[in-house]
């Protein structure tokens, strides 16, 4: 596999993809996001009604490279490191949480699935500029055909339903991790993972939530779906890559730090919304605007401090972790991080999500009844902050799991292996 990449060290996809990437990245990516802020805001409003990102918005985001920025340059991506990825996701999430979630999950899974993928399959998928991989890996909701993968010749046959396939309405491929299935012949997880193209998976309408309502995180179902050998991945499909040089492809928190980035962005958006409100609102029964009240000034200062501290914790620990990983192992780097570099990065992500949830809650409370109204951005930001902090990878439970290690217990086994997207 290494040789295959080396033979195409500057280009693996068609020239048109590389040329398009080169043209797009002439404008820095954060500037691209700022240039389409109104479009992303409109997309967020429409997504609330649809309960998923509208197709026109996903196309606009793809046009700006918002699903390809983590991909290697050989595949027409921008090969951004963790810090830059976090900044991108944060910027979009400050505009709208659901749109930010779709940006994070789609760019993230696009990158995760190629970690141990054969280059020929990577080219097949990403020779399409609009390529977008979704992944329903959670427990299915409601009646479903099971979670079975049976070997069928050189391929496999899936009868599977999984939850939380964010942005699935716009996906061109769906990824199913072997560990989420069962092979009835062995009663063990299937000895492979699977890439299923659009048209061979069905979207099941199960995403009825308040927070992150527009992310379209529905169930996906495959019924008697044959996966040929050329669409198979290794069982440990998301293990650290020995192919791509960017340490992000060996960073075991890749599926975690971008979720923290969504939380940071939603919080930044809420703080900006509250400051705008404070300059305009004179609360009922008072004579002064919010901006002139000492309690409000205190809460703004406290919120800024907590947000910036949480953000710095995430960015600094990711910088340290990826510097520690260094180049590919074949060039003297590490395949996996040592624990002392890993746990702070995990803790920082959970801390960011939980801290941002608290900050947005305080700001909404401080806004009074205005923050409860459906036309207030603070109302949606409160729902999104809460929903994001509920995600298993950044939930409050990580305080306990990591706290155990500080008093002599061994780290949980799943912490040292990336097991889900």
C-alpha cells in the first residue's frame, strides 16, 4: 500500500480535482467560511424545518471544500492538522450548530475511512469532488433487520441498521464498522468493515430531537446488501495509518476533537448573540440596558474567560499530541501516542463540551424570557450546546473514566483504540 501511494505522491485523483482544490484554497478556508456566512445561516434555518441539511447547502459547502479539508493532497484535499480542523469546525458552528456538526462529521469521516483503505478504493470514492461518507454506528432505533454481516463468496452480505448517520441525506457512501455487526457463522463481529454506495442504503426517519435538529442524524439501513471485495476495509478500519504522513491519521482523538470544536463554536456564537442582545435590550422593570448592568458585564467577562480557557486547553493538547506522533513510523515517528500525551487531549475535549454547555446555559438564563423565544438565536444555541455535550465521546462520563487513572486504576481499554466515528 505504501508503494501505491509513493507512485502517486503528488496526485492520485483526476487532474480536475487537484485543479479545483488549488483554485479553492487560494482563498484561506476561514475567509471562505466568512464569505458564505449568510448562506450557512440560511442553511441552518432551513435545516431546522427539514431536520437535515438541505441539498443546495451541502453542495455549496462542498464547493468551498468544507468536506475535503482533512483529505491528503494526493486525493485533492488540503491536509489540515488538528488545530486547523478545529478552527474550521468552530467557525462554521458559531454560525449554526447543525451546519457545523455536518461540516465536522462529514470532513472527519471522509478522512477516517481512508486510514487503512486500499488506495484504489480511496481514488474511486474521492474522484468525486462532492464525495461525502456518512456512518450509522449507534444502536438502531425501532424495528430493524438486525446487525448481521454474512460472508458471501469473496464479499459480504449486510442486514444492518445503525443510528446517528449525520448528514446522510447528502452522503455518497456509508461506512459500516465490522465491530458493530455479527457474523452468524461465528457469533463474533464480522471480520471486515464495509463501504456501501448511495442507492444501496436506506434512510430511516428516526431523528426527532430538539438539539442539533438540522444535522439529519437518522438511522441507515441495508437490507440483503451485497458488499463486493473491492469495497471492503479491514476489521480495524480506523486504526492508525501507516500510509498518510499527517499525524491526524494516527491521532486517536480525531473523532473527538472536532466534536469539541462544535461545542466551542456554538458557545462562541451564543456569546456573540448575547452581546448583541445586551446592546439593545432594556429589561422590563429596569431603566438601563443590559450592557450597562454590572451583573451582565460580570457574566460576559466570566464567559469569555471560560470559553478561551477551554479552547486553549483543546488546541494546546492537540498540538502537543500531534507533535509527539511526528512523521510516519517508517520515518522515525510513532504509530500511537504514549498515555501522557493522550489523556490530556481526551480530557480537554470533554471539558470543552461540558464547559460550553454550562456557559450557554448561563447566557440563556441571563437573557431572561428573550432567550426562550423561538426567534432568538440563544434558544437554538442552548439546545445545540446541550445535545452536543450529550455525545458519548465528549460526555461528562469521561471525567470519571479519566479520574480513575489519577488514583491508580488502569485506563479503559477502549481509550487506546479508536472504535467509533
